[in-house]
C-alpha cells in the first residue's frame, strides 16, 4: 500500500518516523512519500519537503510568509494527485494539514489524522472541518477523547502518547562516554532546550544563558535542534562552562539534573525523563497579544495541561527574565523540590497511558485500507 504522510515540525518528524516503522510491521511492502525530516527519511521512502522549510510560528510570521505557504499547499496537492496514495496521514501541523485534508476528501482520498490539532485550546471551530474531512482521528492526550466524543459527538481513537515509546526505547548512553565525546567536566549538567525554530531560539537562548554565572557549580549544555546548523548557535556561546550538543537531546536529558525548556513538546519529553524543569516562553509582542485574547487556557506547558494543575513553573513573556529564571532554577535544584517533582512526573506518565501508541495507530490505519 502507498502512504502519504505530512509532518511540519521536529516533533512530527519524530512521531512520523516511529509511525512509519510500525506501519512496516503491519505492511512490510508499504511505500512512503512524505513531508517531514531526517528521522522519517532514515526509515525510507521519498521526502517532498523538509519541515525546516515549513515552520512559521506566530500570526505575524505566517502573514509575512503567506506566499511561501500558499506555494507549498499547491505543491502538496499536485504531488498527492501524482502519487495517488491509498491513505493520507496528517501529523499535527493543523494550519497546513486541514487545508490539504479538505481538498483531499473532496478528491476521494482516505484521510487519517495522527495527533490532534489543539482545537481544545483555540480555533475550536475547526471541529467542523475535522468532522467533514477526516475519516479517523487518533488522539494522544487523555482529555481529548471526551472533548471530541462527549462535547462534539465525533468518535476518535485514544492511542496513548508516542513519547512514552520513544523515551522507553532510548538506549541509555554512558555518562563517561558522553562527557568525553563533548569535552565536559564532572560538574552536574543543566540542559537548555531553546526550541527548534530560528526565531524562537534567538528570543529564548540569550535570556536563558544570562543565569550561567550564577550557578558556577553546574555546566550548561545547549540542545542543538536537528533543523539547525551548529554554526547558528556559535554567537550565543560566549560564557565559560556553556557547551553545545547537536542532535542528542535525549542523551542530554538522561544525564541532566535540571533543564530550562521552551514551551512545546520538549516540556513533556523533559518530564518523562524525570528532569526538573522551568518552562519558558517569549514570542513576538503582537503575536502574543493576539494569542492571549483568543487562547483561553490556564497553562501553556503540556505537563500542566495534562495534570490540570501547576506541576512545573511557567515563565511567560515579561516573567521570562534573568531574575525570575535564576529564582526558579535555584528552586528546582533543591533536593526536596526535586523529590516532589519526581512523584508528579510518575503520576503524569500513568495518566498518559501505556506503551504502543504508534503500533495501535498503524494497526488501525492498515486495517482500514486492506
């Protein structure tokens, strides 16, 4: 069977690659064509576009890149028509994917959606499009199933969270090997995860690094995103005791004592590695002001949203500054606070369900087209 997958971000590339592996277990002759990244490419098939060419965040940024986005939509439609897949699998990335899904359904293609758009946070009106053009939705957060089925009477499959599998399958690196490879000393590690897009990295990293001198007993390591070149980070690394590690975020988290993390999927990954964290976010001023008026959530981090309480501290916009960052980092380095967080993280993992999200989703997809 022929599968066409569309992922527009680093997290989508991770989940897409693991879903492809699971599909191959069910359908060894599967053929893939996709929009994604290096991880999906490593599984096999043909990549149409890399997600680094698709990632525009914020209202203003999308407006400035509208021509490019429309050009990509046109390319995607023509490519699907030429490939004639047995099923299209959309992976999050709703602004782009829902436009393609509407068109694809009209053309008679099977449409499956893995990892629901966060319509429970904003743009709930998108439920009408989803109900009209998506054959099956696979949700990964426990509160999404009642949102769809009880509130909107649209049946979905709750498959659990794929990050549990991704992290459970991660092969633990030996600390001495990691430190030798990256020329680190024996001080405990504080990880810095500034995001994956250039514009968010620029906003986040400079502030995150202002606290380095206040914690001389620790070494700070930046997790370089696979979508960026190492040279992009060089201007930010001016202080002694700051290192850069490219494409080894899971290895880094597995050895870290604490982390400063830009809001996004990384906040959940950090929690599942049981690393105490401070969640940070600062966006374009205009985009933030717009978002604040249309997004009505108590929290921005997945950890707090899933647990429906403040488990990790969130420093947003004006609160994201050197003084507050220093205070909150000192708190999560305290042994008592760390022990409390570990217990909360274990509860979080139980709430997310067990392993097998990718395998369950692959089974549903393959069975629906064979």
